[in-house]
């Protein structure tokens, strides 16, 4: 039996659906191969705003930020989390504000 069309449930699963807001700012914990060759290219292709990265090996984070034109290398995971929390809080309470 040959089927010409794809079932609608399969088709809908393969559709590219983005959330309504994509400029929150993404930062990475861990800047290895999966992030550099998988996540970052996919996020760039979809138009997401990426801000920086943290890695246990600071040089790995520095290379990722430089190669992909990101904004910041985070020196500690605590600073990373606080920055993301603050950005989230600002965008929630002042939705028209510029990115920090």
C-alpha cells in the first residue's frame, strides 16, 4: 500500500513553531561541541537572541562567545543565573524596555 500524503499528526509535529516572544536572551551553561555546532546554529537560524555563556573551562566560554559574536563570558554560574533572573524580571515588569 502506497500513501501519497503524510498523516496530519506527523505533519503538525514536523512544523516549525516558535514561541510568540523570542528575544528574552539565551545564555549557555557549558560551551562544548553540542552548543557550538548544534544549539547556536539552530537558534541563529530561528532568530533567537543569544547573550553569552559559562563553562567550567573559562577558555571554552571565551572561544564560544568570540566565534559566535555573543555579548558576555560569565565568570561564575551564580553571576550567570542572577543576570538571567534580572533580565527576566525587567522584561516582565517593563515589557517595552530595551534589552540590558
